[in-house]
C-alpha cells in the first residue's frame, strides 16, 4: 500500500475532502504532529483511528520504524496539524525515504494556508515565492528583504505571533513601499486580514498580542529597489551629459521622490 499524505483543514473542520476522510478511516495507522488535535478532527467526522505521533523531534526515529511497516503492506496515512504535511511541517523525511525504498507515495490535496493567503491578498497574478517561516534574527530578516527586492516577486511566509510585530517593523524600516497582508486564523471563526503598507500594518500590531496561525503576503519591496536604481541611473546619465551632480540629483529627486542625498551620494 502507498504512503498517503493527507491535507487537513487549516482552521474550519469542514474543509476536508471526502477522499481524505476515507483514507483516515481505512488506514492502519495515522501519523500526526499532535494526536490531540487530529483526534478532534476525526471525532468531528465520526472516525476512529489508531494515532501515532510524528513530529520534528521524532521524525528520524519514526521514519526508521515506519518503513518496514510500509514495506509489509500496512496502510499508513500522514497528516500535520493543519494543511499539507511537508510544507514547513513534518513529513518530508518519511516521504523521501519511502520513495527511495520503492514505496509508492500518494498525496491527497486539500487546504493550504499559502494559497488561501495569496488569493485573499489579491496578489495571485503571476509567480510568487514561498519562504517558509521568517528568520528569527534581524540580520537574516534584512537579507531576506534584500533578496525579495532583487527577485521582484511577492512572497508568502509564516510567522509566529510573538515575532510578528518585530518582523513588520523590520520590513517597514527596510522598504517604504513594501505592502503587507497579514492573514490570521484563516477559515476560523475569528479570521482577521489586515493589509496596507508595512509601516501601517506594523502600527496595527504595535500594541496588541495576536494569537493563532499567521500567514503573511509581502509585495512591493522590489518596486522600491527598482525605482531607486532607475533614479540613480538617470542621475548618472545627466552627469554624463554635463549637468552638475548636485543639480542632477535635485532634479531627479523632485521627479521620483527618491532622496536627493541618496542620489547625490550614489555617484561618489
């Protein structure tokens, strides 16, 4: 039997496919991050199943334990607390080990916080990046903002409620034009979506203590970087044509809104 990777609701317990429910009911064992959370989902749909914990602290051990059972033909279903296993959740090591052992793997698609947030944000046209959880340390966050500016695409990220305010402040300080959509508790009763400039959204969470699952959609970082680069190039062209640097910087600053000092210093 194949290893069945099952997507589960990201919030609302009714957001689960009939195929996933059937697989969970018929599995010999259901692997889950938190047996308590998975038991709530199963009880909601009248399913009794044998649950076995599978999380970041025992992935290696469980993978070694489960491979022989899969090879023996047991029916194993893998779930995470929410969404699709393997996407910033446990699962990838077992999936890879199963494939390398010649065991079939089937993925039962379903809810995704990433796709739900992208659609909610209105930034669903064109490619976007998924960066997982945002870095914890400021230097690493700053490096990420610079990378987003370089690639010029919207990005989707997960963030801890405890670090949300700091990450938003970091982004606002890095880019005046960055836009953010904060999606909290998607599909749940107290779903919250806050959008606007990074500075505005940072202000909304400056004095609050948010709870629950948080997904961010960040865009506009690249636009600021490109505007600066274009403005700097315009100054260089004017200087090359004989216009004094101070005058060229002042002229381009008025036309683009980019700092005159920044433009002047760019060629020194």
